[in-house]
């Protein structure tokens, strides 16, 4: 009798485990790897302050507008002043673009992680055909590849834009101060 119960229990265990088995162990492993990449990118970007970059961009825009409004149209701006103000304007745009790209990339990283989690669960429950699984995984790989490129560019540009802004901003602050206290020349 005990032998029959043991055989029945073993048969039931095998039957139950075959219901939960998946044909997608390779795909699930790839998803885990992609999620590790996404988490790594989120970690790289977590300390970046997009709001600070937006603030710096607004400050630069205000300073440039003030200088433009106060500089007399009849007076020609010295070349060196025009050159560093032009450089400052380009940096202002870069700061603004950086902040927007950072916010968008963070949103896309969260979305990508959610998609990978859902795909993994679907594959664990055999909810897709092999072709669908390959298609969806391929799409997620492309998305993660694009996000990796964008994140790496943000990491590369962060200090460059910030240091550039601080260096040129000091000169613009000095120009504004001189214009306020001493006139244009």
C-alpha cells in the first residue's frame, strides 16, 4: 500500500513539475542579463540631477536675454565677448537637452525593466510561441542597446557640460556685474 502511495505521489510530482517547465531557459537567461544591464544604467544615472541642468539652462537664458536687452544696438560688441556669449548660448542648449534626455532615458529604463519582467513571466508560463518569444526578446535587446548608448553618452557629457557651464558662467556673471556697475565698457 505504501508503495502505491509513493508511486502515485511521485507520478503526481512529475506531472506537476512538467506543467511548470519552460522551453525558454535560454531566453529567460538573456532577459536576466538585459535586466542587469538596465539596472546598471539606472545606477549610473541615479546621482545625476536633471533639475539642476534645467536650472542652469534657465539661468543662462536669463543672463543672455538681460545682456541682449541692455547692450545698446548702436554699440558693437567686442569679438571676444561675442565669442564667449555664443559659446555660452550653445552650452545653454546643451544643458537643456541633457536634462530632457536624462528624464526621458530614466523613464525608458523603468519601462524597459517592466517589459522585461513581464516577458520573463510570460515565458515562464509558456504564454508565447517560440517565434513570438524570439521577436519580443529581439525588440527588448534593441531597446536596451539604444538605452545603453544613450546612457553612456549622458555619463560622458555630464561633467563636460557641467564644468563648461561653470567656467563660462563665471565670465558671464562678471560681464553682467560690470555692466550693472560700470556701464557697458
